[in-house]
């Protein structure tokens, strides 16, 4: 459902669309719909969006907004991301709201995964 004047969609740059799709499929089970050779879209992942062909990447260092995923099993999610080829940019650390880690996808875009569940 589209809600008036609320965030509806997000788009990310991707140096390699096929590698990006393969990564998110393996790491998080996403599916994609291609719209020509330079764009692919995802849906039902908390927020719909897509990746467009670009040599740029979205990182905190470059001033990009940071997309944050939630996980009830932080270590397991980190292991899945690593197995799928994601690069851990910052290992799991505590912050006032819980714990989190930062990773990048094959195109160099930076994301965070957080959890409010304490380590066992």
C-alpha cells in the first residue's frame, strides 16, 4: 500500500548487478525482477527498492544514509552474510540499544544489522 508522503522505495548503486543479486539471494533469500540490463528490483524485504548500474557505492564515509536490518540471531546473520561473500566492515559491537555489525555487499554499499537480543 502506498502511503501519502511516507518513504516508499529505496535505490542503491551497483557495480555488478548479477553479483549483487547473487549475494542478497544467498545471504538473505531475496528475489529480484529485472527491468532491462541496468536495473533490478526487490520487494517484500521491509522496504521495496532496487539496484541501478553505477560505479558509485553508498557508504557512511561518503555521507550516505545507512540502511539497517534487524536480526533476532545476530551471529547467524553475520555468518550467512560472510558465506555469501559480504565483507564485514565492523565486527559486532554493543551500543545503547543493543548490538550490531556493519557489512558491505559486492558493490561496496554499506549496511548494518542490529539486534536487541543480548549475546548468549
